């Protein structure tokens, strides 16, 4: 028996409502996940900015190092502001990575003052130029319009950030060249001293040989030897 027309429409309406409800629920869930990820990223940026302020209040490290730390803190604070202002998650991720590397480079001035000339060059040109371009991206993205020139400029800045991250990592690695050389020198000196005193290889400090010698000394005489020494 055929269903009345109104029942068919009722079934279709119910099915449509179910599908629509599932779609809306899925969109809401995705938006919640995106908001959660964004909130966590913003919290990380705020924490970085707060840490920069905290670092600024620390003790003095000397007339050469203090300006580097202060400049690094200002740069981190400005990049934290840009992170909060720019909505593109891809750009935000790159800003966060640049902030992480920048902080390590600035802190290296404390750990190894011999790196100060290289760090100053980074702080005086590369870092300010990066921040300048990020500010330009922030202004263009806030316009909310599309255009050939705008899109091209924003794309170029995005690509520049990738190149900057690679360059910043190389700069950070180069700052450890002095420390790597010092470590190699210490290892060479240590090996030379150990060899001179016979504490390497098959010398007196051979643990296996020492253990065998101790075991031989602690073992009682063999019974056969005693029997052979008894008078016939």
C-alpha cells in the first residue's frame, strides 16, 4: 500500500533534519577544535612575552651583554604582539618558531660572550628586518581585501619566513662552533693524559685484566698441587 504524500514528505523532512543536524554538529566540533588549538597557541605566545619581561628584570650580565638581552626581549615582545594580531595559523606557526630560535640566540650571549659580534649582527639587521616584514603582513592581512599586489606581497613574505627560519637555525648552529672546538680540545688533552699514564687500551687500567688478576690472587691453591707436595 502506498504511503500518503504527506507521510513521504514527513520522512524526507526528518531525514533532511538528521543529515543537517549531523553536518552542523560536525562543523561545531571542528570549530571547537580549531578554537582550542588557537587558544593554546595564543597562550604560548603570551607565555613567551611574559618570559621576555621576566628576563628583562633579571640581574645585569655586563655592558656588552645587557643590550643584547634587552633587544632580544623587545623583539620577542613585538613578535608576540604580531602573533596575536595575525590570524593565519601558518604564519603564526612560523612566528612561534622564529621566537624560539631568537631567544636561544640572545641567551647564547650569556653562555659564550665570544659570540657577541655575530649576535649583534643578527640583532641589528636580520631580526629587525624580519619584524618589519611581519608588520607589513599584519597591515595587509587586516585590510580584508584581495588584490594582485597584496596577494603577491603576502606570499613573498610567507616564503621569506621559511628562508629566515632556515637562516636563523644555521646562525644558531654556527654560534656553537667555539664550544665544539673547546670540547674537541678537552677530549684530545684527556686522551693524551690517559695514554701517558697508561690508563687506556691494554695498559694498567684494563678492567678485564685487573679483574682476572684479582680473581687469581684470591683463589686458594689447587688440591692437586698440595697432593704432589706431600711426601711419598
